[in-house]
């Protein structure tokens, strides 16, 4: 055989061997991420970014560890759509023990190619609720439940899960332990930890949404950790209703201080920044306009307290409106998406006290007698520099003035009191009563 031909064959064999070794390693990459937060736009962006990263890497699997009480329906739809349309198979693993995938988390769990749960976890309870946790009203009940039920039915059918029980989780708020979920065909397996899960998945055949069958090859898997970016962490922090509420209160207070006491700069700057951050939070959270209206009414009552003598009744009414408005401010589907009472009460007291205190200072400042300029001279005392009969010179506050006596002749050196201030001179009267003349003297 020609030596050059032999060399070409050897180089080709080396290249094929290298490709054979490299490809399985790349194919066994597992993109690993964890979501232990409410489901809202920040968590949606994080999950979607991880799925895109897995597709670009050509990873063999996406492992999403989940622990959530639920969240917003719009964000949940976005996540489940991204999971069902993912080029890379997705495993949702509810872990560790004590974790939950309830409400929105239930939809995410059943949307996965593989739904796994750790012992001691639970899922389900996906019934729609109003902002304060009560069942939705009869007017909207049929529409909301029908929509959520259809979503559960669609996801369960796409993944060949128990459609009837998936709908029960929505209609009857039914919950399932990990073992019950597997027995009910809502989850696929129970694993005590990530290592046990990957071992159980190695060689497992799964069916994708489009009907394709794949066998998972997870021998010697390499986990690629995907962490939240700084921006995603900040957005997740701002999506917390308690944080949004405190930012809103701080922004209102800071701007109010700057308006009532101009020139402070720092309160105005802090208030403006806080208000801008609060506005972002309000844009991603389910805002209730009834809550906004009550807070506006409370501020109006605080203002009226300064103008109207109500012996504190308006302030009490303002505090009550502020507390109720704060509790109703976010129409979240779960308690974690609403403002905590433990945050509302102290904030309401502080805001009410600060508002009344600052308004009181403004009113007192406006009603206080002028102490500067020409108007500030009225009522002040000075000394006559010459006889006032009835005009002459006086010294008041270190200033020389032409003066006119309104009480007859005033002798040089006598103390005088300023009565009025004109453009060119002031009117004065004796500061001390003069002695009455003695008869016969």
C-alpha cells in the first residue's frame, strides 16, 4: 500500500476516534438549574434562558429542580410552553424533602418530559383564587376554572398523564404526595436525590410532545450549572410584593418630604429612585386598583386632618384605609404574591405618623409670625435717637429708621415699639408707659 495513502487512512481513523470520543461527552451534558421562588416574569426569564442555553450546547437533558408555592398564570403559561417546545428533553424534579410544586408549580411539573419528586414533597392544589385567597366569585368562577382546567387537560394529554386527576387538582384543589402522584400517573418516579434520579433515568425511553421516542444516555453525566444572572436576581427581588410595597411607601414619603421641605435633595433623590423601582414592581405584579384607590383616599384624609378639627378621627380613618388598601394592593393568587400583614401594619403606622408630623410642621410654619424682612420689624423694640415730635430717628435691630410717633412726643433715648412699617419710615409708640403728670406741679 502506498505510504501516503496509509498515512491518510491513519489520520482519518484518528479523527473518527476523536469525534467518537468527543460527541458522547458533549451529548451527555446536563444543564442543571434550580427555581425556589414564586413563578413570575423573573423566574420565567431564567428558565427560558436555561432552555435556550441547553439547545445551543446540544445538551442531552435539562434538569430543573423546583420548589415553589405557585405564582402568576401568564408566567406559568410561558414556562410550560417553553418546556413543551424545548429541543432538549426536560426533567422537572421537586426536591428536597419538604419542597412543593403547588398551584403554578403543578402545571410546570406535569408539562415536563419526566416528572420526578423526592420523598416528602407534594404537588397539586392548582385551583384559581382571588387576591386575598378566597374562592373566585360565581361570576368569574366558570370562566377561570374552565381556562385552568383546559390548561391542565392539555398538558396532561400531551405528556400522556392522568387527565382526570390533573383536572381534579384544579377543580377540587386536590393535592398529592410524591408517592400518590406517581401512583396517580401524574409523576413518573420518586428519587431521593439528584444522583439517584440520574441513575434511574439512564437508559430510560421517553416520548416527546411530537411523538418522537428517545432513549436517555446519561452514563458519566456532566452537570452544567446555570445560575441566575445579577439582573435576574434583582428582578426576582423586586417582584416580591413586600419589597414592592416598601419601595412604594418609601418613594411616596421621600417625594413628600422634598415637596414640603424643598432643598433637601437627598429625600427627593431616594424617593424618586424608590418610586421608579416600585413602578417596575407594579408592572410585573397583579395590581389591584381598589387598593390603589384606598391608599389615595388615606393620603387625602391625612391632609384633611390638618385643615379640619376632627380630634384624630380623620387620621384613624386614613390609617384604616391605608391598611386595607395595602392588603388589597396586589391581587396575587397565593399568599406569597400578596403583601404580608406583618409588613403592612408597621409601615402604615410610620407613614401616617410621618405624614401628619410633616404636614403639621408646614402649617405651623405658614401660621408663624414673620421674623425676617421689613414685616419682621412689627412688634420689635428700638431706641429713639432724637426727640420724636412727632418725627425723628430711631435705631431698631441695628438699623437706622425715620420714625413717626403715633402717641405724641417721645423723648430722645426712650424705648419705642414698632407698630407699622411703611416704604420710607416706620410708625412707633412708646415701649414703656409714660408717667402721668402730677396735678399742681
